[in-house]
C-alpha cells in the first residue's frame, strides 16, 4: 500500500532564509510555496531524485511545527511522509498494529493531498505521515 517516500518534512525558523540556503548552497530550485492552514504552516518544496523536501515554517505558536521548534530551536527533520493509494487502509493497518493515530481520518495537506499522522510515541520517535492524492 505504501508506494514511496513522498517527502521529508523539515522544520525551520525562517522559510526565506532556508530557501536561500537550499537554492544557493545546494543548487536546488524551490518549486512551490503554500500555506497549509490545517497545520498552521507555510511550506516550500524542492525535489531531489523523485522525493520532495518540504520546509515548514509555523504561522502560529499553536502549530505542531512551532512546538517542535521550541524543543529543537535549530530546526531539523520533523516527519517522514509515505505516499499511499489507500490512506484509510494504511490508517486501519497501523491502528490494528497498536499504533496511536494523531488523525483517525485524513485532513487537507499541501498540494491538495489528504494527510494523516501517526503519533511518534508509537513509531519509535519518528512522526510518520501518510499522504494521498485521492480525495
């Protein structure tokens, strides 16, 4: 059911400063910027070898990314997102395996995708996201 790693989410204090680093120091091109209200973040996307890098800047102190940055002021990898063609099936499989779900049903994410997260206490410390283009 999982097709690939869709993206790595990286929490940052400043989207503009970090985009400049990715473009100037790494030679990558920012392909898309978007505000995701459901997660209270602004995002910027890069593609490397078919996998996306998603930079995440909080737009509110209540954002999960803001809380991550409180504990990790330099930022860092926030989550790993897996693409799936059956997000409901992935959630059911995880729940049946005893994993705590942060979302019982998908919510709107960037690029018009549906997303759902698994609690990192159930996933060996890695915040895990399932995402799908299917609505």
